[in-house]
C-alpha cells in the first residue's frame, strides 16, 4: 500500500476503528492531534501564504432583517427550511461556481436573522458577516464545482461556526445536542483537512465576541490545470453515527503568495 493510498483511506479506517481521524499534518508529523486548535495551527504551517482573493462566497439567510454579506464576498442566499433546491450556481469574476449535494433534501440556510437564539458575533474578528449565517444540510456532503480558474496553485479556505447561542451546538453537533461534529474537505479523491465545528453558545465557545482564530476553518492548496473544473467536497461525520451534517459559513479562493 502506497502512502497516497493510505492517506486516502485513513478516514475510513479511523471511522471503522472508532478512533479520531487524522489530518495530513498529523500524518506528516506522525503524532495524533490532542486538540483541533493544535491541528489547525500545524496545518497552517504547511500552507503557503494567501495572496489576492480570486473570489469569496458568503452564505446568507434571506430572512429579515437583511442578511449581512461580508465585504468583498458574493452572497448566496436562501430560506430557512425552505425550497432552496439541491443545486445553486453563481458566476463571480468569470468563475462558474455550483454548489450541489447528493442527498434529496433541499439546502437549508440558517443564521442570526432567522433564529432568535442566534447572533451576529462581534469582537476582534474580520469575518462577522461570514459567520453570522450559513448553508447547511442534514443528509450528506456538499460539493462545490468551480470552472474557469486559470491554471495555477490556489489556497482554498472555508469557515464553519454555528452562531447559535442556546445550550446545544445546533448544526455543529449533528444529531447530538452537545457533541461537536467533525468536518472534512476532500479534493482530488483525498481528505485534505479536518476540523471540529463549534458554536457561540455555552456548549461551544461560550462567548459572542470572537477572533478569527476562534472560527473553525478548513484549508488546502488546489492545483488547478488549464481547462479542468475543480471540485471540493465537504463531509461531516460523527464517530458514533452514520450521519452527515454540514454547515458552511462561506469560502474563498486566493492566489498563493508568491503566485505560482
Ligand atoms: Ca453572511
């Protein structure tokens, strides 16, 4: 078995053995991660610096009062528990972006302006508009397909914070009330990064003033070939259940620095 085959099937082995999953950074370091905070830090050490943003997507609930769209991002809006379909498309800066899911349930949108026990976080974060709301599913992965990116290396980053302030974790917990759920991103058939999701409430961060480091994020480098679409898939899983919740506040594609 090659190291690449091992890396591809490692999450499945971990699930079968009921042990925590490992990231690429953990594999490289050959040490288990003691906490998602350390894991996140170690992953960032392997990534290039972000250069200019090619585009950013901010998922919004469209309930009143109006949804906050992060400055410099394109908003994609939908209804809480509404008929949002299973495919959403937008074109930004000449890049065709399509969100799709294999589960039959419609996309769901949640956030502070549609739920009385959710808030828009404040404090020293530059991402309040992004993490105020999110797109979600309860029945499986979400895939984004991007067409039109010029060939090169890009930094992909997505954010996963539930703005819920109630006693549970909301979508950050799957079907449990308080156990945080793992999220992973896959590209090119391989798990690139994993993270534990959390919420603003007591079972999570337990505060509404946050910094960017408080926001669970997934990052990886995408190697884009000319004329070929790029697909990234978010998968959620709990170690003890065969269920997949996914919540995504937004994501961005940045050039790497130096640009390749
Ligand atoms: Ca937003």
